C-alpha cells in the first residue's frame, strides 16, 4: 500500500458484463464512510451521453492492435463499422472476464475477439483498467499526486491465486505501482459495504430488515450474483466489529451470462443453428442490438406468468432465415413446439413470461442449491440473513425464488445492489483489516527435500546429493486448509538449506493442496501456485547456509517472504507462472529442510505421551514434521512440552550437545 492512510482510495470493478469505479478521500471516509463518489455519465463516442453507474465491459482495438475505446464508445464504434462492413480487422472483446475462471493461465494466454482474431489476454485487461483509471482522473475535480492514491481492484472470491496474480500484473501494466494496489474479493467488499450502511444508520426501508446483521455474533450469507460468476461468503460479526469468515468462499459460473446462453439456445431452436451462426457472423451490429434488448428485458422477469416480452426482430435475421428455410417463421415455431410461447407480429417477436422464466431457472436453481448446501453445513449454523448483491441480484425472479426457498431467514437486497461491491471495495481500501479472520482456502506449503526414510518414502523419490540420500518432492506444510488465519498473520519461520555446496541460488516452489496433510507435492490433491528464487552469492558455510521462509496470510492474496541469513536480504515472492518443465525440475531439487533445526519426525515416548490432547497439540504445532504417538493433557503441561520442543528446534545444539547433521528425528520423553 502506498501509505498506511492514503489520501484517496479508488476502486476499479471490471465486471463480466459491466464495469465501473468509485472513490473517496480519507477526510470524507473519516467523516462519513458512505460518502463515496461513483461516475454516472459515460460517452458513447457519438456525441451522446449514457446515464449509468457502469459501462459495458467491451474493449475495442484497431486493425494495428492499438487500443481504441472502451464501454459504450467501443460498442457504438464497432456497430458503426459493422453496418458499413468495415469491422473485419477490428478487434472487439466482450465479456472476457470469465476467461480467467477455471482456466489454465499463462503469460502468453490469448483472448478471441467477436470476429475471431486473437490478442494477448493481459493486454486486453490492462487497457480496460487503464481506461477506467484515466476516466477517473479526468472526472476528478482536483489535482492529486498519483503516489497518494490507493487503488483497489475487485475480483471474484472463487478465483484461483494465479487469476488474482494475473489481474495484479494487468494493473501493473496499466501503470499502477505494486505498493499502491490492493485486491478486494467481491462478496467480502459487498459485506463490508452492507455493514457500513447499517452502522451509519442510513439504511433504506428495503434494507431495514437487515439491522440484525450488525450485532455482535450475527451470522449471514452474502450472495454476490454478477454477470459471470456467483460468489458466496459466510460472515460473523466479531466483538471488535470486524468480520470473521465461517466458510471459505465458494460459488460457480451461474451468473447472468448463463441466462444469456439460454436465450441464445432458444434462438437456435427457433431459427436453427445454421441461421443464427450466419446471422452472428455477417450481421454483428444487429446481433449486438438483440443482445442489448434481451439484457433490458431480462431485468424485468418475475414470477408473473402473464408478462409478455417484446423484441424487435432485425430484418437481417428474417432475411437470413428466409434464404435458408422453405417455411415461414410461424410454421417453424409451430414445428419446434414453441407456438404457445413465441409469436411474431410484423417486425416484433413476443415471448411469454413462462418461457422467459424457464431461461432463468437453471441459473437460479444452481444458486439456490448451492446456498442450501451452505445452510446445511454445521459451520454455518445460526444464519439469520441472506444478502443478495451484484447486478444479477436485482432480478425480481431471483429475489422471489430466494424468499420462497429460504423462509427461515431474512432475504435482503439493498438498493443499488449493483454498486455494493465497488463501494465496499473503497471502504476496504481505507480499512484493509475489516475482514479480521479468514479461513485458509487450501493447505499451503513449499516443495523441499529431506533425508530419505527407508520403508516410509516411495523409492522413486530417492536421489543422491553429494553422497547423501535425500527424498524429493516433500510437501512442507505452512498452513492447513480451513485453518483460521487472522489478517496479516505470519506463519512460524521454517529454515531451509541448499542441497549442493556450490549453489548460488535456491528455488522455492509454492504449492496448494485440497488435502489437510499432503505428503508429496506430486500427490493428486496438489497444485503448484508459482515459484521464486533466493540469491545465495556467498558460498561460506556451503550446505549449512540458511534461508528462512514464512507465509503471510489472512489477506486477499497469498504472500511468501524469504530471509537469506548470510546477507540478511529479504525476498518477497512475486510468483512466476511455470511455463517450462525444465524450470520446474530444477526447482524441485535445490532446497532441503535444514535437518539440524527441523527434524522430519518427532517421536513421543513415555506414559504421558498416550494423552490424546498432547498428541493433537503436537500435530497442530508441527505441520512440517511427522509426529508419531500423538498429543493431549492438562493444557499448561502441554504448552510447556510444545515450548520445549520449539526451543530445541530453534537451537543448533539441542539440550546442550551437538546434533549430528544426519539426525532426522527428535525424541521427546515425558515422564
């Protein structure tokens, strides 16, 4: 962060369908947390102004690959080009945010434009961020030095670490400095905003039912239903007023664009695949207009079966249909079994309320099923409210279905729910510790090697380094999945040494796992997040040189810090995407656990070591080693035992006598 208390916080929200920004000054935040400014007017590039809090997430590049425009302006320009048949070499990208969800991300990743051309994905995201950043700068009524600004970028909570890192790199490419950028998780930001809304006693009548969520111990679910993804998080209000995560973020790709896909499916059924494919390829301007019409009508869909929805049928679509079909549209509809729900009158297409409801049902049912699963989880007992936020949450049908299916809790949608995320992100920028405790989404650790244990380690993991038998691919655990991690928590430092005497760098590969106690980084549950290198230029000490590593957790991004003991230099990890197999192979063998300080096995022997509590405490305290004959007993005695082992493990000469470097277990006898 640029400053502990930045002069100005600017939140940028790149959404799947719409994007925008909001900001507030530090003095405004101190006086009124809800005094947040949003942009309300956007140019369409054709001497017209669009009144809206957000602009379409559409970005246009010219035939030379140079940025041209964003939002309404990009869509207007492309429509004009398409009408004149001049769009061939122009690149329009729409709804590209979903490309980062459950995708294999790399530096060379490309996106496909509406016309089929491809461009580097990070450039598309970077120019989108840059446009909103510059639009904000132009709208600001006073001069502010850029270094006094804290930027906040919103991302779905269910995104992987590599997707978050991708967005950070895109922001850096747009000109935002790394220490001026924070990542906010969208449902968390919405939760923070709703809490501030209640705390300031400015809640509207519709939101007054949510007053109970601000009380100490209150528990509620936030459902952030956006254009692409639906994110959920479960929070409890702590004594401090900060929020505690009760269930790790979850969700899926059930947002508004899934409803758009259902509408496209309906058109395919009415007009046939061949007709719609040709229409979309050769009449892009009309296709965009039809999509816009559906977007407007989609927001009106309710449980009222008597509703009728009217669409202007593009003449070009009718022409393409007539060219390929021998029957009339009316006959085609009757043949497809849709005559009760779809009718054509002149240049209009009318669709029944029931049919429009059916387009939304798959998405809504997926969301409801997911929330039902959360409600049934023992960790989520005591939920009193469900908060619906995000653009898709403004759907009357979605709200009605939630109230019908969750009668035991209060379902609330604040006014301007579409702005809950971006406004909450501004508050988060001023108060990054507002989420006081999060749950580790995965088990995190690093790949290392240690002394090979015959009969315990897989034979294929054995390798010889300078005459020493070592085991490769050991998953060295720093934090376990679902473990509570306070904001800014640093794990206990673990120390590693080089495998070879002449090493001048040490590669540190960071992994995550869906298992609580993975053994090897090659286990099916394990995935590599990234890697970084620590310089070790001085060879004095050879293999006895030390590098201390700790994870910094509890924030929205995973951070790793390494301390090279000889030089005292600190390395903060910036993960690099692993794109070459040889890089990965090199990283897996040049770091080993410092066995002098960290044994691989702790043997508990003696009568008291049969205590279950003693066993549990040891396993909780020593993730990186194997504890044989586990932990429990009178709490004060247990703590003394753990403290004694910590003292031994942090001292090069345990209990007064040197420990041979070949020792790979520690014996603790409690009498």
